[in-house]
C-alpha cells in the first residue's frame, strides 16, 4: 500500500498536480505490482521562504543516508 508524499514549491496549477499524481501512480503500480486502489499520493505546497525549515532540514538533511535520490543543491551555500 504505497503512499507517496510530494513536497514542492507553491505555484503549480491543479492541472499540473493532477498530471504529476497520474504519472506517479502509474510508475508506482508498474514497479510495485500494486493496483491503483492501493496507491495514494498527496501534494504539499511549500512557500519558497519556508522550504529550508519545513522540508530541507527535517526531511532531507536529517535523513541524508536514507535518500535514494539526493538533491543537487545546498540551501546554505
């Protein structure tokens, strides 16, 4: 029962969000073998000035060794 949480900067349209969710759902189903009913996806819009405190520090930096895809930016540089 995969649940995917997407945190991204605010500003995407509902159309873009729906397209992203559709594509994520397809990929998760294909790779995990789960049916569509088992997959859930949420999107959290984060203001740019809140990114470091709300996402980078708690979700990225604090779990660096668990990241399968690391970011190519450093908000402190």
